[in-house]
């Protein structure tokens, strides 16, 4: 993993793993009032920018990308 990250950030070769942190936030399922959106834009043809405010949006985002990529044939 360190070697891969060093391709983009050479200084990461000197990094040390200090641990991981995870946060679990439980909220009611209320799509009408939940403002943590899934947002996808294509500023340039073939370049997709995706922002998802929820982990559970990953499957929906993947389906959106699949639909968009499939449209190009």
C-alpha cells in the first residue's frame, strides 16, 4: 500500500500507520428530509465527479456510473 501511495505522494514512503478511526452514525430512513445527497456531474465528457454523503449511496452511485458509461457504448 505504501508503494502505491508513493506513486502519487512520494513523501508517503516515510509515513507510519498510526491506526484507523471509524464513525457510525445512525439516522432514521427519511429520504424526503435527509440532505446527505448523492451528487454526480460530468464537467468534461468522460470525466465523472461523484460525491456521496452516505456510504449506502455507493451502490446507487455505481449504478449511475454504469448507466452513464453504458450510454457511450
